[in-house]
């Protein structure tokens, strides 16, 4: 809890939102990778999951706060 208070006081609100968005993008990328692995195992097409995983990883890697 102290870390949360310190981050809130020491950073810009837009930066906090950008960090949260990047964390969600990483979470969704991991979910897409799990779906990709399950699709490959069951013989279904994994291409849509791979594409979404790449988009999410790009958002995570290149996401910057506004302003």
C-alpha cells in the first residue's frame, strides 16, 4: 500500500494510467499466447491469437503516456 501511495504522489496521473494500460496489454498478450498454445494442441487455427498477441506486445513495448 505504501508503494501505491508513493507512486501516486510522485508521478503524473497520465503516467499511472499508461502503466496500467501497459500492464493490461501484457496480461492480454499472455492470455493470447495461452489461447495460441491450446489452439495448436487442438488442431485449430492459431493465427488470430498470434496476431492479437503481437498487437498486445507492441502496445506493451511501445506504449507511452500522453502529454
